[in-house]
C-alpha cells in the first residue's frame, strides 16, 4: 500500500511520527508532501534524509497551464472533478473570504487583493500540482480535509483521511469527510454528547423560566429560530425571526453574547439598544473577547503593527477600557468581570495559538517557521502572569443608567 502524508503548517512532528509508525510497525510505503523547504527540513530532522519527500512549492513552479485561457482551464477542472471554483474561492481563507457577511471589513490578506483571474490561476496551479503528486497512491493523509485533494482522491479511487479535531483522551479519530467526522461517528456523538447537553440545558432554561421572567429570543436567521423552537418549547419563551431594530417592546434585561464585535459600529448599536429597547430601570448584559492578557498582547501586536489577520470574523477588538470610555461619556453605570482565564493566559492560549498563529502568519505571507519558539517561551512565561477581573479572554459587562445600580 502506497501512502502519502501531506504536511503543511500544523502537527508537523505528529504527522512525521504517524508516518514512521506506518512504516516500521505496519510495513507500508510512506512518502511525504512538504509544503515548502521549512517543512521539508522538519521532516528530514525527524525522519532522516532517506525519506521520499515531494516539495509542493517546487511542483507548483513547473506545472504547465494555459495562461492565455486560464478560465477555460478552470472550467475543464470543474467538469473533471465535479467542483465549482466559485465555492473553492469562497472556502479559501486567503483567496476568497466569501463566506463572511462582513467581508469588506475583514483585514486584507495580500492574496485576497489579487485579481479574479490571478485567484483562479492559483487554484488551477494547485489542482495541476496535486494531480501530479497524487498519482498511484492508495491513501493520502492530511491535517484537514482539503476540497482539492479530496476531489482528486475521489477521482483516482484513493482514500483521503484526516485526523479529527475531536479526540477521546489522547486518541485521535480518523475522518474521511470535510465535517471532520464520519456520519456514523457524528450520529454517535450526537446521541451521547449533544442530546445529553440539551437535556441539561433544557432544565437550566426551565429553571430560569420558572423564576418569573418572560423571555424574547431574536435572530435574523430563520434556520436558527427553527432549531431553537424545536429544542425549547416553554410557555414564557418567545422566538422572533427578525432584525432587532424592528422590535418595539421595552425590556428589563437585554443580553448580547459575543455580538457587538461583529457590528460595523458596536457602540452606535449599543446606543440604539439602550435608547429603544431598554426600560429605564433595565440593564444590558453583553460579552466580548478581551485582549488585556498575554494572548491579547501578542494578538494585537501582530494585528496593529503588521496587519496580520488574526481573526477574519471580528471587526473590532473590544476591551474593558473601551466600555469604560463609553459609559463615562454617557454617564452609565458599568460593572464587569472576565472568564476563560486559560484562553487569556494558560493552556487554552497555547492550544489556540498553536493553530491561529501559523494560519494567520501564512495568510499574511509571513514566515511562520518560528512559531514553536514563541509557543515554548509563552508556555514558560504564562506561569508568571497574575489573573484579575479583566485578564480573561472573555469579559462580561453589565451596563445600566447611572441611577440604576
């Protein structure tokens, strides 16, 4: 059996160990697809120089394409592999960003500013390169299921597997689809975990309803409302599918969970909610990610100094001082506390940065080969950080009129 392991920016050492195990214990023939020279060096440092390594970047330099009619090339590939290049562009974090409703406000990645033809050309080159590399293989192992690799493997009758992000203890699970788990496994997870969570959550909401509150839940997505209605059928809970600005009632409490940072004008939105939806004795409870912690200092340095796209969905990076300035200006009463200390400065930060830093630097066309060195330093430095009411990765704020504490 011929197996190829594609190694990009993540789990490089882990995938090298997987390849070594497949060869030494099971006797399979394993080759490696290295994204660039940095990955090639890591493979050679871990496994020696006698392994078969194919450099993706080198193959891309020599593939032959019809530059005079690149759109025709794309159409032929669409027909051959039953894909849509428009979808591939939208799914690509660097080229497309098409699945973000606020795309115009997303920090620019250089590739995202290419012309349409240049973007199509990049996809064609990737297809041609992988076509060349993936011939006569039985299995291709990747970190995440790639639509290009998957479509080529499907055409070639070759199995394509990834390691699911979900693990049982220290055991990884194989995945063969882009949802990161097989259908059977998803069904089992839903049965054992999700339904159990919903039962517990149903009880929690029931207790809240029994406390005497009438609750109105609003979302503009019809599908989200349908799902919520199917799960929670309570007498004092009403679901509305609409824009929040079309509401006409006044509420004692307005709750916004991870919402404001996605608006073009977060505090303008908050003004409208307080002036139009909040009763005079009411208050707003809102939560947003916060960056007054070691994770935030690294994040904001890269974001502000080098325009590295640390997040492609958040438009603003709000912190307690932003809410303090807003409430001082409007004479509102503010109290807050933070949660998720681990994500601000602990194990969660290390897990998040291990993936986020590599992807963000890659998307900014910057060298990400030294991320491991930074992670090693952060892992030591985090033990010297002091936790406080504002240092968690998420902060919950309570805002009310000054005379309503």
